[in-house]
C-alpha cells in the first residue's frame, strides 16, 4: 500500500498536477477505494490543520514583505550595504549578499526575494563588467538565506505543523544564517579576484556608512522588533506578524509616502494569492500526513534506518542525502509538510535535539531551491540576467558547495543551532 501511494504521488507530479492537489488526491483515492475509512475524515483533517493561531502569521508576514518591496525600501538597504562592503573586491556581489541577509525572508518566497533584489542589482553588476551567469548565481544563492535568517515564513510553517517553538527556530537560525552569508561572501571574493571584477566604491568611509545607516534605521528596526519581541516573550509570532504589518504600513504610507492607494490594493492582492497557495499546501498536507501515520510510515522509515545503522552520525548523513535529493525535486514548503512528520519522529528516537534537526532539515531543503530540476530561484533570474538556466546552474555550484560546507558543520556541531535558544530558555 505504501509503495502504491508513493508511486501514485510521483505519477501525479510527473504529469503536471500541482503539488497541493497531489497531496489531497492521494488520501481521497486511498480512502474511497482501498481503505475502510470514510472520506469525511479528510476535510476534518484539513480544517484541524488550518485551525491554528500561528498560521495566521503567514499572510501577515507576506504582506509586510510585499509592503517593503512596494515602498522600495530595498533600495535603501542596497545603499547601506554598499557603504559597508562596496569597497571589497567584487563589491556589488558582496552588496547583493548583504542585502539578502538584511532583507531576509518576509515575503514567504525566495523567488520574490530573488526578483526584488535581482531586478536592481543584476543589471548594475552587468554594467560594471560582471558576467551575467555569475550575477544571477550570486543573486539566486543569496536569496535563499531568507529561509534561515529570521523572521522566516518557512520556520512559521515548520513550527506550526510540527509543534516546535517558532521563537526557538528563529533564535536557532541566527548563527547558521550568518555563517551561510559569510561563506557566500568568501566565495564571491575568491571568484572576483580570479576574474578581476571591480570594486564598487574606492574605500570604506565611516561617515558615509553612518549617513546611510541613519537613512535605513527605520526599516532595519523591523527585524529587531519582530525577533526581539518573540524571543523575549513580548508577543507571539502571530502578534509579531501583525506588528510587522502595522510598522511597514506606517513606513510606506506615513514616513516615505511612496505607495499609492492602487499600489497598496495590489500589494494586498499579491499577498493574498501567495498566502493562499501556501495555506492550500498546509491544508492539503494534513490528510496526506494522516494517511502516512495510519500506514505507520514513520515507524517503517525509523526501522529501515536502524536496520542500516544505529550510529547517529551515519543516520544524519543518510537523512541529509535524502533531503538534498528531495529538495531538488519538490518545493521546500511541500517537503516540510510531507517529510517533517515522517523524519521528526526518527530524529527524536535517535536522541537528536528537535531544534537542531529542524535547522538541518530547513538548510537541506533551501539548498534544493538553487539546484535543478526544480531550482525555482534559478529560473527567476533567467529573464533578469538574460542568460540560459544551464549556465546559471553551473555558475551557482561554488555557492552550493559553500552552503553544503556550512550544512556539514551545522549537522555535526549542534551547539551552532542550540546555543542561542538555550540561552533564551528554549529547552526540549
């Protein structure tokens, strides 16, 4: 039965059925024709999954991110980043990475981050003599940092569906996110030196940096308010999302006054569509997860792994390889919803800290966003850079290797993910 479900799921994906519908169709067909359960259980599971207060944070965070884009706050962050690292070899590449670290993942979509930053920086990099494939690869790889550095919609989905504290996940993502950002900067520097790419500004000017910091201080306060408020217990993740929307609306309509009424309505519409897609996946994944639980798939997977080895190091290695492959085939959100309920019990049975395992899983899956055949962020850069996706896929390989190196450290040095949460009192 399990094999038939997996084959059927794969066939539906191959013939082009959207992943959300695949997740819903498999339980429906199984309960109607092959199992003794009533199909009425499926809408109940979907409603139970969506009847969750933390999930309300998803549309609100997405709206806050879209408001930042619409208000063109990204341009201010680019200017600030340039004043910080523009003097380093390959200056615009370094600026690209730092902007993504500052901008983070409020949009709920690495593709949205790629387009918003790339539409400004990729043409500028090409004008300064950077190769188009390198420019696109830097943009694509850096946009994936948003899923790790808080606040992150992906972490909200993970925490709300798997019962892990969202505040703990936000805290756990700080060090790995910074490590990935720094590793990408090192790779960019090495390539820029070899290819003799230019610097964007002659030298670091402290007064210029202070001037740009002053201009950008209001947008920079947003992640500070969100993360600080959640971590120190001032408000929940959902309440933080509401605060984020109020704050970004204030910036867009009162402080900068560069968002018209029609643009604001379009922003609301885009946010609703994006949130609807994500929440459809969340709702459809619940009956699928229920079906896997009924068929004892987590138990089967756990027993299969322990038959191969009981060594925690090797188990983590096998899980990493599996997640990397799945990340190449499916979107990160879908993988979290499908594989999380299967692999989390395995990790707990092996004595792996749930916060540590959560970050290992998330990092694995975001690396898949930059690798074919899915490679959504790669395809997002194609029309901006004007280069074939095959060339970008080759150019992004050094950046993927840097991310894999950080993944290895995070996997086998748990303190990198558990230290900050433990300081803040998150203990499992």
